[in-house]
């Protein structure tokens, strides 16, 4: 099974504490439904910096808001898992990257 990094992009924050509890419950239910496919539940992202050549550093602005790592038989499987993610209900998108073992 391959590993896939799901990078959550954008999305709106819950408007109230009650909505936040519902969102948290939806995420927990989604992760539970993935079972052993979950490698790392991930976390939301805070502020970021971008580092480039010649020590160029600037505030990051990719729009990435969090990540998770899952296992799937193939890319289509990873896409299928992602289609059920609550992040999509918050008007966010998910970028999916297959990872490769190099060592």
C-alpha cells in the first residue's frame, strides 16, 4: 500500500462553538471510517514562512491549512477517501500527494 499526504487548502472556520463541536465530531467520524488507512491524523497549520535561495525568507501564502497521511491501494483509493472528508463541506479543497520511500 502506498502512502498519500492530504494537504488541506482553504476552508472556512466554524462560525460558533456549537458548529466547531459538530465539525470536530465530523472529522473524528471520518478518521474512524478510514480505520487502518490512517497513518497520521495530522494537524492544522499555523503561520508559515517560505525559504528560498540566498536565504530569502518571506511569509508563506500557499493557502495550506493542514494535513493528514493515509494509506491506500492506489491514487484512486486515496481520492475516494478524500471525497468523504469534512474539509470539503467547509468549502476547502484537498491536494493529494503520493509519497515514495527513498531509504
